[in-house]
C-alpha cells in the first residue's frame, strides 16, 4: 500500500512525463501535418486519419481499458504501454507507406489509452490528500504543455532534421520514461479479485458504470468540455481581428492552464471539485454570448477559454473525490478517456457545420449549448448522488 501521508513528487513528475509522451502521440502528427502532406501528396482527406486514428480505440474501448487496467495492474500495463508506444513511434519514424502509417497510428491508440487511464490513477494513489488537487490539476495540463513544447521545440527540430527524426526522438523519450518507471514505480503486490473479464462482462460493466452518478460524473461533464474546448481553440481565432489572431491562438490554452493551476486549485481545495466545474461551465455560457455579440473580441475569446480552466483540472480532481478505491478511479478514468476521445472527434466537425450554416451565430450557439449542457449534467448527477446517500425511511 502506498504511503498516503506524504506525496512522492518525483514520481508524480515522472508519471506526468508519461502523460506528455501520450499527448505527443497526438501532437507529433499535428505539428508535422504540413510535412506529412508533402510526404503523402496523393493522400487527400485520408491523411486526416494519421492525426485522428489514434483516438479510434479510445472511443470504443476507453471504459474497457479502465476495467482491464485495474484488474491486470497499473504498473505493468503503464510500462508496457509506454514501450509499445515507443515501438510504434520507432516504426513510424521510417515514414512507411500510408496504409501502414495509419494502421500503426490506430494501434498506437492502445498505448495512449492505457497511459491516460493508469497514470492519473497512480498519481491519485501516491498523493497525500492535501496535495491530490494540485497533483491531479497538474496532470490535467499534460495535453496543453505537450502541444506547446512540440510547437516551440519540436517543430524547429523537425525543420532542421526531418519529420522522421522528430518521431524517432519521441520514441526515444517514451522508452526512457518507461525504463525510469521500471525502477521508480513500486511493484503491486496483489491485484484486485473479481469475476473473469469477458466481452459480456465488460459490456455489462459499461451499463453499471454509466448508471453510477459517482463513477460516470467526471466523464459526463468531460464530454461537453472536450466537445467545446478543442473545437473552439481550433476555430475561434478565425473570428477575431487578423492582427490579434496569433495572440489569441497562443494565449487561449495558456490562459486555461494558468486558471486551472491557480484559481482552480484554490477553489477546489475549499469548495470541492463539482461546484468548481459547474461554475466554470456557467461562467463560459455568458462569455460565449458576449463574444458572439462583440463582433469577435480577442480578449473575450481568451476569457472564454480561461473560464474553462476551472473545468479542466477540477474534472480530474473529481475522480478521487467521488471514488475512494483505485478500481473505481480506474473505471472513472477509463470513462473520461472514452468521453474525451468522443468529444475531441465530434467537436470540430460539428462546430464547422454550425459556423458554415450560421457563421459566428452558429459558433455562439454551439458553445452556449455545450457549456450549459455540461453544467446541467453535473447538477443532475449531484442530485442523484444526494438521493443515493439519503437514508431510506422506514
């Protein structure tokens, strides 16, 4: 059993590094997309699967990953996932034919899925209660930080040494993190007992988990967050003054991370995760309306994404707050991975359709519906939790 009276911050940072490697599985394809277009000139729209293919397994098997990881051991599967991800990156660095590249990206999604389930579950286990909000909020920044590092450092490296060299560097760093975790992570002496896992049992467990207002709550809100966040960060800059576009593009994710790590941590420590998530969604609704009415204010765009920083870290902090056991936390993180991949995949196409039909009004309506929906689903699940905890009258 881990010592919960103190936090192993060195190990937290190492697990965070695993998260950076997982996010870079998406990010390396994004920053290299122009180079990949040149390498595969006849690919057309199919080239998009080089970026999005990694999320396909997460949509289908996200929750199953939580169940399997809890049963087979977080340490073993996390290290295995990192090594498998490194192997896929090493293969991709050879820049194979497009069908093989896409197949390897889909397979790499298995590595990504296990990392984003196992690492935050382990961080919650090795964090003292007084530090858990901070460490899980730190974890919630792994996507933004990894993308920023790839944009600032990875892109110039690829321009100097080639796309294959950047992918190979990712393989080497991922393998190094796996080796470090072999020595840093304590062995799990016993694994949880339970019925034998089968396809039927996993499908049945899907129903059980998504009916639970405790296990499913973080994922339910996360679906609305990812629907709105990724799509807005991608498309909002098109609706601001071109002179401010580069400022908005860089400042939006940074503002969200700053709010998450400062105001978010302070509020969750005092109020708990769910009220802060609801407040973040509720604040985003009028900010989205104000942006639409402003004619594209750069500062309102930044403020809108900054308000979602309250949702970002608090959603991860809600997992251990609502679920006391490692097994339930793994299930909740698996559901988070599943809903996040679904939101990431659907958000941008839906927002493009809305803006294509209605322009900035479509963007405003989409954002307001997403964030009002996130607040509403959390309020509903909170009411169900109160009802479940209420003593039965005789």
